[in-house]
C-alpha cells in the first residue's frame, strides 16, 4: 500500500461565513463542490490569466482547508487577503496539520481525506494531524505523479507566465467553465475556445542523466521546449505542439521520449 507524507505541503485555513463565496470569485474551480469526502483542485491566477499558485480545497466543518506547496503558502494568504474587503472570512496557515497521499491499493483513510480530483489513478489526498503515521509502505509520490503527467506547482509552472491549459487543468478538472467569473477567467476561456494553446506539459521517459529544470529540449537542432521537474528515468517537459508519441528529443546529455497520456488524448 504505497503511502507518502508530503512534507513540502502546507495547509491554509479559510474560515468565516463568506469563505465559499469569497474564494468562488477568485479561483479557477467551483468551490461549492468541495464537500466532506470530495476535494477540488483549483488555481489562483493574475488578472491577466497567468498562474500564481494551485492547491486542493477540502471542506471540514465550518472551514475550508487549502493544501498548497509550502513555498507558495505565505504568498497565497497575502494575495487572497488583498481581496477580503468586507467579506467575513479569515485566512491563516493552519498549524499542526500535514498532507498525505496514497495510491494503488492504499485505502482512503478516515478524517479529512478525499480521492485526488484530477485522476482516479492519482489515488487520494488527506490532511491529518501532525505526528500521526498511516499504515502502509512509503512510496515515491513524485515518481508516481510524474508518470501520470501531473504537474506539481512551481517545479512545473512559472509564476505570472504559465497558462492553466498548458498544465492540463482542463482535462484534470482544475477549471469550472460554468461557475461564473473569477480572476483571470477571460484568458483561460479564450485559450480554450479559440484553440490558442501552442505548448503544454508532457510526461517524458529520460534516457541518460537527469537534465536540470530549464534545460532546452531540441528536436534536431531546433529548440522545442524545456525540461521541468523530474526524477531518475522520468519527468515532465514543456513542449511545443504537436508532439509525437515516443519521438527522440535531446535535452542536455539525455534523450527524452514524450508520451501522451490517455487523459490528455480524450475529447470529453
């Protein structure tokens, strides 16, 4: 049962009677869909529609809990707080909580836990009190999500530069197209409906030494993208479209072979 503590994640608590309406007008997904046992994945964008942070939202009692990368937590609280005005909502880093993930045959734990909303194969996520240990075998979550082609915030997206659809937010249920306005909605919708996407993240098999993030990816002698996060043997690369399954691309001293996961190829 592969289970992993995610030490590079922090939990932000949003409390107060306006918490849902407040976030609803700011983030990319429908916050009202976060209920006990069901989480959502969402992003905060600039007014120009560029990525700033992404996070999972859990509902628990009279609060919402945001599972976010630790390096983005303070910025996220600060940015969201700018829009509070008269909203009855309080935002703060929640002390004493940790984030866990499980996949494969790992059963969903009790407490604040939900299936990963992006893909069934991704498994589940849980927000649990610090100090507790879940039964199971320690798993390599980073490798697990890279093989599936799932981005992990700042290692794979660039603040104030990346567009959500480059990172699969449409297919991976990170955007609501029906909930109404939110900050950055116009560019996100225009990118989708006008077919403006020119590049996106792809999982890649890596033959040779792991390239550093930002290393240019070459097809013949033409630059077609750059490396993002990775571990030995697999990673994510931002590649110019179209991409051919299994084609050989050079990246530093390594060869990258991109794959097109089933979730990316579907048309629903």
